[in-house]
C-alpha cells in the first residue's frame, strides 16, 4: 500500500512559479512511476506530467511542456512538480499518483493505482 500527500499549492500571479511536492509512504515507492494530474472546476481530471520509476523518462502534456518540470528524489520518497510561467488556465487542484504496474511514465488516468488528496493551485491574472 502506498499513501501520497501533496503540498506546495497556493495563490500566485500569472507569470509566477510554484513547486509542488508529493511525499510517498512505503518502501516500494522507488519502483513506481509517478504522475501529476489536475482538475479544474467543472472539468475532468487531466494528465499533467509523469516520470518513470528511475527518473530516466519524463512525459508532459502539451499545455505545460516547457513550463513545468517533474522530478523525483528516491532518498526522500518525494516527487516534485516545478511550475514556471504560470497562467490562469493552470488553476486547478493538483493530484499526484503512483502506478504499481508499469515502468514507463503513463498518461492515462486509469493506469494509476494510488492517489493523493490534492493541493489547490490558483493563478490570478
């Protein structure tokens, strides 16, 4: 079993930056690909970024490519999402997720088995 907890959300002006963190419990964290998703009010949860189990591969949604960076620190059981050049349309609740079945980073929400509770990111114009 893996438990995930996100932090780092908040209110920021357009053009600003935030770094989200997701701390995982469980010794198997190091073998799991991890992903970040987001959900805006009235919209479905959408893929943002994913990273392979060893950090060697990353995958981004087109809407965040070049602005967001996903990374992980196995020693700290933590995955990060550095968000730069934020836009009002990035406003959403951001969730981290763990995939216990694959090695490569996956885009599909259904591939992920464990989810955090989410952290709110609000970008003002």
